[in-house]
C-alpha cells in the first residue's frame, strides 16, 4: 500500500469483505439520507460506493464537500444488503464503511457536471476539457484511442514494418490545403511549414533503401472544421512500401482493418474482401466517392429517357437539351406511403438548394402507369424503359433530380442518404468498407477553370507511361485510391511516380514549370534521380478510425484537446498574441490594420 491507495476503485469484490482498504479518487456523487451519507468515489478505473454514519467526525466535512473534490478514504469492505446491489458496477456488491478521510484537493463550483452524459455547449466543454474528459464516455473514448494506436503499432511490427519519425519543421509544398507557417529566427524572412502529411519524407525513406515504413504521424492543415475533420492537426497511420503494386497495398490495409475492427467492435463486417469501385462508377451509382454501402439504394442515369417523344415533362426536357443530366433513385414497395412522405422529401431537397425532387409511384391496372407529382408526363413505353434501367417494379416509387452534372451528383447523393434514413434502411450494426479506385489524374478547378491535380500530385499515371496522351489530361487515370467505411473516407493513397521526367510533364499540365517543381520539391526530385524503386502507400486517419469504433458522429469526441470550429484552443487560449520582443527576434511586424 502506498500513501494514497491499496486498491483502485474498480477491483474490490465481495471476496474482499472485511479487509481494511485505502482508496483515492474524485467525489463523483453523494446521496444524503440524514443519518447516512453515501459517496461514489471515482478514479480512472471505476467507481466504489462508500458510506459514512452521521456520528463519524468526518460526516460534516463530506456533507459539505463539493463534487469533483479529490480525497482519500480509509475503511472496511462490507457486503451490501440484499436488494441494494448495483448490477451495473463490478464493485456493485460491496461498499466501504468509512473510518478516515483526507481531503487531497478541494474543487470549486463546477461549470458543468461530470456525473451523467447530458449535452453541454461545445464552448463550455472545450474550455473545461479536463472536466469533460472525466465524463465516462469521453474517458472511455480516449482510452479506446490509446488501445487502438497500440494495437496498430503491434500489427504493423508483425507485418515487418519499421517505425520512423519524420520532421515536423519542413518546407511549404502544394498538397491541397493551406500550410501552417513557422518563421525562422536564424533565417530572417524565411518560414518553415508544418507538414500536411509526411508525403515527401515517406517517399525519400523508400528511395533510401528501406522496404516498409509506418508512422503514427501528426499532420497539420489550415482548413475548416467538419464533423469528420479537425481544424489544425490530426493523426494518421502513415504507410509506405517499396516494390509494390496497388493490390499489395490493399492486402496489407485490409488485413489490418479487419483485425482492428473485429478486435475493438461487436459490429459485423459486411465484406471480408473489400469491394473495388471505380471513381466513375461511384459517382454514378452513389453520387459520391465516399459511399455508404450499408445503404442499399442506388442512383441511375435516365437522362436519355427525357429525349423521348412519349415523355412530356417539359421542364426536364429543356434542361436535358441544354446539357443537364437526370438521375433517379428507386424506393422499393413504397406505394402505400402517405403523401406526406413524398412531400417531405421534396421539401427537404428544396432546403438543400435544389428545385426539389420529382417523383411518381409505379402502378398497373391493365397497363403500367405512374401516380405522383410528375406521373402524368410518362407513357407506358417510357415507364417500361425506366423500369428496365432501374430494375424498378410495380409498387415502387422513383425520385428524380435534374441539373448540371456536379449539382445532380451532389443532390442525388444527399437524397440517397436522406431517403434511406427515412425508410430505416441503414444497418448500424455493420461496417461496410470499400476501395474507390481509378481516380482521374486531373480535374478542372470550378473557379479558375484551370487544370489541377485531382488528388496526390506524386501519383503514378496508369498504363504504359511511354504512350500517355498528355494532350488529353482529363482522360489520364492514376493509381490513386481511397479507403471508405460507412460513408467516411479513412484515407487516400497512391502508387507513386518515381520518374523525374514523367513528374515534370505531369506538373507542367497543372501549371508548374520545371524550375517551380525543382524549387518546391528539390529534395525529392534530386533523390528520384539517383535510383528510386517503384513504391506506394496510404495513410488512414487515426481520428476517423477511432470515431467509427467509438460510434461517435464528431471527431472531437475522440480527441484529447481539440480546437473548436474557429480553430481556437479555448482551454489554453491559442492562437494568442505575442509580444514585440518575440516578433522582433523573428523579423516580423504585425500590420495593425489587420488587427483593427
């Protein structure tokens, strides 16, 4: 026994009855019965009930003590009376008869309760994160995170990967998000960048002759927050391998994910072999490159139907003739749904910025007909053709959306999720993984209309590299891939481009000349010129993995000290101003106009 405890608050059972014990922890909750005071004492491990009679000299002290004060309790283990046991606690059959108490740290009035799991405003939770982390669910989430990381490390080591640490202070490079910049005192006017990812370094490790590398890597991106994305920093399992093809990467990651998710969750895996879905197919069938495969609904393209003479829905016909696309979603056996079901979905679509969702239900008397908001505009032949394309049957309903390709993909993807949730079609007891493959190498920026890399600029294009048609860059596909689970992208990866000359040509398409490439990626370009192996990798997000395993909807629920939506640390007060002396040392000056 040390001076604070002989046991923790999770381990005592009825077999310890009669023992004198010393426990320490937080005053979780108390219940005053007049002559008896019951105290729930909590530590990292669990809770033990303690009881004190009103004739004990410490009774008044405990009676007036605020919740979350820290104390040591000495007493005897006793079995609880029959009928008073707490079956939800391991220690629920015993209690401690208090003999002596020492107050180790007295708490102030709490800004938020620790007992219970009630919702509290995020700004309060983040400002008092140390209290928030005492709450049972948050505490368990962080423990889970630690165990997941340990498990990953062990599994990667078993697979003969070596763990290395790459630099935090590095150079700025165009990797898709804004850099966090760090001014250099010794090199005035110059800046380090915090790494968005260890991309160049992981490739340099392969060029250095190592075969397989991993790292639990901190990454820093100055981007806006989302439910599945933390502003500022996040962690990823960074992986790189030499002399591999795409399938070799998939094999390693699938083995790891299957083992990881089976070990830390009771949910079932929909697929032991993760489906491969091309980017093109994903955008057509699901409207998104991160589809939730638990959702059985599919999206179909029926644009050509609206060019037929026996379809008289003029609004869509005019849009189609001007280049718009029509996508539809079939809902099985929904003919008996009330009108409100269809109207609510249409209303929801308008709230998303769409013109709404047209719909009809398939019926058959003597002939096939359609009933609903736009059913009268379709003759039987057109309906049969739609049924053939979509595999719809009599009694099914079909929702339609029309617009420019990017708009129609977005609204149909959202509608697919909305309708599936309304119909309770998503099985939350499963994990559905898939690979999205065959990404286009380039895309057109919506604002600038310039060609840019669609994913990782260091990816290897598919096919015979000697015969790539650089005059048609939008047709070039890359060995780029995403792993997705339950509609959440866990990671992007790629087989890397290990040819300097090919890299120059690809970067030129994206608007970077040879000089710019050499300035931005001097270390990598130089290294690739001295014999580089074919290599590839991926970097699944640790935060997102834990979020899925913890069954949380927001990534901040599995992060120790996250920033808020405005990228502020409310607990530590970051970002903060610095004094003139520090600025002068860094050769920096603040423009007062910016701050005013």
